[in-house]
C-alpha cells in the first residue's frame, strides 16, 4: 500500500487540522496553550495561527494575563466559518434549525406538513425541505449559499451505503434518489438519517450517554425504534435496518409483523402509543393519549395505576432484554414522548424486570436531552459533517 510522503505541506495541513480540532474542543487557547497541547514550537504555532487567520477560520477573542510582559491573545475558531442545518421530518410537522461551526443554534423554524407531501413526495417534498432550509437560514440572517451541510432525520430505514431512503412507513412518498435531488436543489451536501439514531447522537453528546461507548436508546412514541451504539459508533447494520425493534416478534401478539403494517404485530403492537392507550383503558386510566396516561399513573398512585405501570414495564422489558442479551450495553436510555413520560420510576421497573429475566445488568435511565432530541441530533450531525469538510480543506 502506498503512503503519502511527509512533505512540509502535508505536515502543515495535519497541524492545521489538529489545531482546529483542539480549538473547537478546548478553546479559546493562547499560542502557548496550542503549542503545548500539540507539541509544536512557539514559532510553528504562531505560523499555524497566522495561516488559519488568513483563511478566516480563526480569530482573536480576548486576552489572558501572562504575568510579566504583555497579555497573551486568546484564539478561537470563528463561528461563522461554517453553517449547518438539521431538519426533523415527521408526517404532520417539520422542524429545522441552523447552527454555526460550534454547534450553537442561531435560527430555527417549524411548519406543518401537508398530507399530500407525506403521501406523494416528489416536487412537493423537495419544496418543503427547500422552504424549511431557506426559512431557518433567513431566521439567522443568512442565505442558502451560506449553508455547507444539511441532515434530515425521519422515521424509516436509510441505506448506509448510499444515504438514500430505503423504507419509511410514515412517509411513503419519500424514496431513493431524493438525496441527490435535494443536494442539487440546495447547493450543498445533504444526507438522511434515521430519527432514533439522531436522538442517540444527541444523547451521547449532551445527555445521559455522555462518555458511554456501548448503549442503546429505546424510543417509545407513536412509533417504536431503537438506536445501537457500539464502541462509540452508531451501528446501522448492513442495510440500515439495525434497531427497527418495532418489528421484533413477541409472544402474545401476531408475529411476524408485516413490513407494510408494522403496528399490526410484534413489539410495536405491544408498546406503541396505540397499545399503551388500550392498556391504560384496561386499568381504568382515562387520559388524552398514551404519554398523558403514563403521567397520570405516576401522579395518581393506587392499585390500578401501579398495575398499569407494572404491565407496561413488563412489556418494555421483553424488548430491552432481547436487545441486551445480544449487545450487552452498559446503558439503556428510554426516550420518545411515551417512554420519557415514565421518568425514573418506569426505568427502574424496566431495569428490575430485565435483570430478572436475562443475565445482563444495564443501567436503565430516562433521556436527559431537553426539547427535540431528534432535531438536536440532526444539527450535531450536520455540524460534524461540515467540520470534516472544513478539516479536509486544510490538507
């Protein structure tokens, strides 16, 4: 295998990339800080910072007292050197947010999704994404020409080799080939990602999964999904279907589920929002939706409420135990509107059940990412893509 020689230009590019990564992770830094952390001499660190300043990638953001002598200048990556957009697409609503290279959100927009867009896709779908991206950029005082990367999160299977949509029960009009069409329309890189995978990205970056390399995130809402993180990396599987736990065959419900009608059987029919509504009714809990039923049971107490929570936790534990006996994660995060409603109490019940029926001992906790974890994961992923492009431009 041939190797690139260590030419001065290559070494400079490697140093520039290392400096940018350090400034993003630990900045602001002085020239001395940067030299110490990279092992570069003061002269080389100064030359490096000069190159990055000339390219408008780095700027001086303040000073620090250096004791005797003049104050040392503090350097940071210029936030506006790159902009990225994350979009969360659901059958009835879409949300978009734009962030600078640091990951800070500087603009956002929410819009309803018309039924014809969900069903038909095509030009209407492209127009929806175009308008969402345009509106998010405008909210930040920018244009689409300023955007470097867009990541769209949606319920469904994304082919990991092509980035195209393989299957989306909730968005039947969205199909293969749309990634390239959207990229051409927006004039920047575009990629799709499964929504639950993006929630796991946010959880690892800013939630309960920080510093955890092996974890799963169980999403319980209108739909059911799972994200698997192994050795710090999302596991998508050969076809992108890893984590489609709604299709997991389960005793007591029709099995296997139909791909065309996932709610008709398997784990989805046991713990999805519709199933939770029916279970709540069996225990006499009246509420406006599954999440509200879980909250009502937690707040109300009593034999019926406890019975409902125990029955729901037993159902959840079947799916969690099935997954944990295969991948043995250190952490299980329960998320989604219905799952998150159960809080610590539901997670404790699920954890007890899992340890009772399987030789595993994962920590089971509720999500700690506030707001919209799928959207946040889309933003963080888009920012990461843009950063990699930025780093590559130094080589």
